[in-house]
C-alpha cells in the first residue's frame, strides 16, 4: 500500500537531490535542471497533500507552479545561451563579478 | 465693494505671479502694465471701499471679511480674515496709493535694467504682503504680512546682488529684523495665553473688560507691549535695531522710497496703534516707547546732519521721523502718530523719488558734495522736492507742519507727556529743518560741483552731458506727491484752527484706548508754542543757508573747530563698530571656538563619525561573505533555511 507518506518522502528525497546538485555542480544547465527537479519535488508534495486531505487547492497551486516553471525555463535558458556566447562556457564560477 | 474689500489683495499677488513666472519672456511694456495696473486696481478697490465706509455711521465702520479658517487646533483659531476699519482704511489707501505712484515712477527709473521683470514681481509681492499686514484682523495673520514684507525688503535691498555691498545690506536687514520678529512672536504667544484669542477686536474688548485700571510697573500687559515694541523697533528702525535702514539704501531708489520710507517701516507704528487698547493700559511701557522714539529721533537727526550721501541723509531722516511717530504713540496720541505716518508717507516718498531723479540725471552720483546748482537744469524736481522739504521741516501750511505740531503738542500735554520729551522733540524739529535745508542747498543751489564727464564712460556721443529733467513717468508721481505733501495736513487741523477730521475719522478704531485725560492747556499756549517752533525751524534753515550757501568758509572753520564731533557724527556714533565689537565679535568667537570647534567638530561629528567608523570596520569583515560565487550564496541560503527549520522544530 502506497500511502501519502511515501509520496512525501519521495518528494523530500527529490528536493534534497536538487538542492545538493545546485550546491555541488558548476554547469549552469545542470544547475537549472536541479532547480526544475526541486520545483517538481514540491509539486509532488502538493499533489500528495491534495490527495491526502481530499482538497483541490494543492492541485491548483501545482498548475501555477508549472506555468511559472515554464516561463522560468524560457527566460533562464535564454540567459544561459547569452552567457555562453559571451564567455564561451557555462561554468557558473565564471559568473563571479557580482560582489563587493 | 466694501463687503468684498479683500479682493484688493488678489491683484498684486497675481501681478507678482505673472511677472515672476513669465516675466523673462514678456516685453518690458507688458511687464510695466501688469505691475502698475495690478496696484492701480488694488488702489481702486481700496478707494471705493473707503468711500462706502464713509457713508456708514461712524460706530458701524468696522467690516470683517472672513476668507477661510486658516488654523484650528483646540481653543486656538486663526482665521484668514480681514478687517476694514478707519485705521486700516487710512493705511491701505496710503500704501496702495503711494505704491501705485512709485510703480509708475519705476517704469522710467528701472528702464533697461536686465532684472526688470524681477523688480516688478518683487514690488508687487511687497504690495500684497503689506496689504496682508495692514488688513489682517489678527496678530498671527499680521505676522505673515510682517514677515512677507521683510522678505520683499530683503529681496529688493539685495536687488543688485552682484555687488557685495547690496548683498551684505540685505542680509543685515534680514538678520536685524529677525531679532525684532522674535519679540513679536513671543508677544503673540503671550497674547494668546492671556486673552485666549489673537483677534484684534476681541483682544481690545477683553483688555478693556479685564483690565479696567492701568497697570503699575510691568505686568502681563506691559510685557506684551514691550515685546511687541521690540518687533516694532526692528521693522520700524528704532534704537537699538535701526542700523539696517541706512544700509538698506543699497537697493534701487524707488524701493527706498516705497519700502524704506513710506510703507513697510511704518508697520511698527501701525501695529502699536492696532494694539492701542493694550498699550494704553501700561503707562510704563508707553513711557519706554516714547523715550526710545524721541531718543531715536534725536540720534538719527544728529547723524543726518553730517552725511554726504543724499540717500543716507534721507534714510536717517526717515529713522528720525519714525522716532516722532513712536513718540506720538508713546504719549498716547495714537491718531497723531498715524497722522504723521500718513503725511510722512507722501513727503518722504517724494524726497526719495526726487533724489532718485537727481541721481538718475547725474548718472548714479549720490554724493551731495558733487552736486550743486541743479536748480537751473531740473526746475521741476527742485520745486517738488522743495515742497517736500518745507513739509518735513514743518513750515505751515504744508503737511508735515500739522502732523509734527500735533505730536509735539501731545508730547507736552498728552496722557504720557513730559516737558523733557517736548524739549527734545522741538530740538529735533530744528535739526530736521537744518539737515533738510542743507540737503536742498548742497544739491540744487550754489556751485556746480558735479562732473559732466561721468556719462562719458562708454566714450560715444558727447554734448548730451547736461543734467536734464526726467520724463513724464517720473514727473507725474513727483507732482502728485507734491500736491499731497502740500495739502494732506489740512485733514488734521489743530484744535485752535478748526476740526481735526483725521482724528475724528480714526476714533472708532481707538474706542478701547484707556484715556487718562492728560493735562489741559489753553489754546493760547498752543498757538504760542507753535509760533516758537516755526520760528526755530526758520532760524535753522537760515543757519543752513549761511553755512552752505552764503559763507561756506565759515562752515570749514566751524568744521575744523568741531572736527571731533563732526567725525563722530559722520561715522554715525560708531554704532556699527560698537555692535560689531560687543555683539558680533563675541558671537563669532563663540560660534567658531566653542560651537564649531568643540560642540560640532568634537562632540557631534565625533559621535557621527565614530558610529560610521565602527560600522565600516564591522562591514569590512562582513563583506567577505559576498564573494561572487553563486554556489556559496546558495549554501548560505540553505544554511539559513535549515537553521530556521531547526528553530521552528525544536525551540518554539
């Protein structure tokens, strides 16, 4: 029997993977995918709760998150392409001039 | 028109706005038209309202028009409402009338000046502010006008701000006036706490009701009176604050005529007349006013004797005549003071405008010892200034004779009169005649001492060097003012000669004055003293004639004998130097050594800079966190989120 808790644990694991990926990886595209992973982990959690409480609010929120994620993907990928043209790399550590 | 008399405030304000905002792009003709026209409209409204006021029975001649409630806070209400009664009617007619003539005069005098529009804008603003001062029905609104005319005075004294002397004079006038305004403001506070209102009419009524007998010593009324008088000494150039007025002559001459002779400087007298109900209940404060007035009259007249600059003579003469007005209100003769204010506005404006005409003809020469013999070239100016001189000297039947005679008579017989006040007053009348005759003789008679080359700076067109009469724009105001200087005195005849219409008309404004009788004296004595004074005046003029026309060598000898005295007078009793040493230098020292070096630099800057230095060293460490690597930022964020979670889970 797969319960709500299982889904929640899966969501937490996916979220943690995404978070770890952001911290340890330097490739922007991979980091970007990690962000998507975290978003979807949250979506999964929402759905699980929605189902568990028999309440539709969570599912509606997920639609919002998906819309925003789509928009974010468009903008973010465009930025990465621009960055690559500018620096010939997608290494995030090359984007380090924003400091004191 | 009478019920909407405050309409007259709108025109000059509008004129000031039009000329001030658009003036730079308008042709000079239009600027003059707006400037003069707006004041003329004001004058027309004032005149029509005045005529309608005359048709009311005398006890009903008080019209209050409330425009809006200005401030309301608890018990305190100050309305923007205006009062038209005999006193303010006389003042507003004088102010707008003389202003209009001087605006017309300025069209010619300021022709071609690069700041033409600015000049007219300031002048119109002045008329507006002065009208607010005069028509205000409470002390607070009057204070707005009071400060407003001070501002305009500052702007116009400093009109030629490219020259250092004008800028300094403007600042001096402004700062000296602030000292007086401080007293005025304190008086307004005290009036509110004493009477619970700042309306003139209510304050007068309450003063009459709550203080049935005169106050001995300095009670609350005495202190209110003295504080108000401090304000008056600033605005009306009395001892100890008169020092700004002579310097104010750095402004254009029509400004000297309008603001620093005819209207603004009389505001102090007007204000005391407005508060007559309070003043008349404090005889000791009245005595202070009278003494300061007569002392100022004497000191200023003595200084005027030895000045070389024609405008300086007139400036000190103004201070001296203002002293007379304060003498009058100080001895309880409020209507006599206002009467002298009224006549003085005409003949002193005329004297200044006449001197402006001379200055213009001589290409901005102001030293009387470089004039002389101008009568031949400028007969009209000579004639009109002659009328004004006779008026100020007090030759019957010119205006100054009646007003000054009334003041001197009241200083002897009024409720606060003393023989010593009368004696000094009469002596000053002699001095007045002397220095005015000296000015006339030096300027218009005797040898021609002016240089005909002075116009040749640009080096073209010779043969146009004779001084010549000005155009109609200058002649018409001179002529009208001469007419008024000659005839205005007939409104206030002395008792032995006829009715004093002026005093009768003003009476409703002074109903709450506490009259304590005064000394009764016979008409015969009054006539005798008048003859005595006139004789003294004529002798003074004769002496001036002897020294300055008939026998100048005698003057040289006398000047040598009296050279120490002459030096003291020429240097204005060294008052500016004394003030500098006693007041300005100590303030300067305290400011620079204590307030600047110690309080400001060490304490305030120390605290501020110390805090900043602490922050800087702290942030110097903290900034290392921000190293530009996105992955570390993320780590920080995650650490923060985890910490918050731990806090929520385990602590709260």
